[in-house]
C-alpha cells in the first residue's frame, strides 16, 4: 500500500474529532482559533537525498522543503525544530560545523528560528523537521472550483536534472552542472507572495513529488478532472537548452518532484490580479491548465494538441 492508503486505513479515525488535523489529508495542521500552523517532514538518506557528501547543502534542501509546506498554504514560517539520527561519520565535528553554518544562513534568509529538536545514534542517517507558523487563514486542499485555471510558480524540472547530474546519469559542462546542482540542493521558495495567495488561490499545494502526482493530491477528494498543457509548463532557459539538444524530452521530467514551487487553482476572474502580483513581486506565475467536469477524463495535451500518457505520475512511498 502507498502512504495514503496507510494513513486512511490506520490513522484517519484517530484524528476524526480534531478539525485542526484537516482529516490528515493536507500537508499541515491548522488551528484557526490559535492561528497556529505546523508541518512535519522526515528525510532519509538514499530516499530524500542521495548521500551526505555535502552536508551543508543537504541540510538547506531539507529545511527549505519543510517550510515550503507552510509557504504554499499562505503561512510565513517562524520557528523550526530539527531532529537527526546518525553516527560518528555523519555527525563528525566537521559535518556538524557545516550544518550549523548552513542553518544560520537559512535562518537569516527566511527569518526563522531554531527552537529545539533531538539527536539519536543510528546507522541510518535521517532528519525530521517540524515547521511552525502563524496565520489567520490558510489555503486548503480540495477547494478547487469547476473551470478554475491551474497555475504554477517558478520553473519545473531543474531539480530533477540536478539529481541526474549528481547520479552521473547526465553529463554537462561545468556551468550547467553547477546550475542544476544548485537548483537541486537550494530550491527557490516564493516566500514573498505567500500572503498574497489568499487574494486569489482557491486551493494550493507545493510540488514535492511531481506536478501531476501533486495536482491529483490537490483535488483527491473532489470529483473534478483536469487538463494540463505540456507547452505551458514553465522551464528555465538552461533546461530549454537541454530539450533543444534532445538531451532530455520535456515529458520526461514533469512527473518528477523536488521543485517546491506552488501549484494552485484560481477563478478566471482572478487572472488580472495574478498578473499584477507576478509583475510587482518579480515572481513567474504560469497558467498551465484548467479544472474540468468529472464527466471528462483528465488529460495532458502536447504542443500538437494530442493527448499524451505518462508512465509515471510522480513519487509515492510504498510499504
């Protein structure tokens, strides 16, 4: 079974009397009366990051991916707790100094503060981060409306290419290699538009497991379908170079995650304010599709107006 079957089968009923749990079907806990939002994420070596050769970069990646859960809900992260399990090699004096330095840089960049955590000895390296923020309102999942436009911030695919470069499955020149590695380890989070999302987004999620997989999670309790246009999915100029040279096909990377961009839906009437905020904050926001009637099948359309099929929609934990 996958992670969602596991939750529904064994843990869903435990949260039935707690509205703030959001039925365990969102990425965060939200107590409206206390204006409190909390997200918890665990990262395991070999699953969420390849290895620990660059502890200073790995710790940035996992911290950013954790606070991304709050940001996409229109919550500004304020505090975080971090717990780690490892051994003398992973938690060497050299590595711990690099981790501490990176966390200090991230705290300054995102105005967040370390509040506590835990450390335990283990042969397997892992980290768990709890992120905390405060807000009067959040944007929930499963609030899409028929004929909503589907939007995404930033660019997609760069992190996946960075992963392939690190795995030595793609070989590029030094400039492109450094660019894609940077995008993998240090995804760009759109914190500056987090609060503005409440002005136009009906529902939202961050892209962690893949565009299509996360889109389906976003509307998983609704009966809507969707239509996504491949040529509308935003990619960076550097990634366009690889597509042009046939090093990669666009269809090959839209179903991978680790982009941590914001995926949201909004009414067509909100297009003007979305354009205005995109320009004023210098954040790329692209319309990539539409929420459709449940009587239709979900579709991904290529530049020839043909329906295409994905072999893999994204990453799922299976047990």
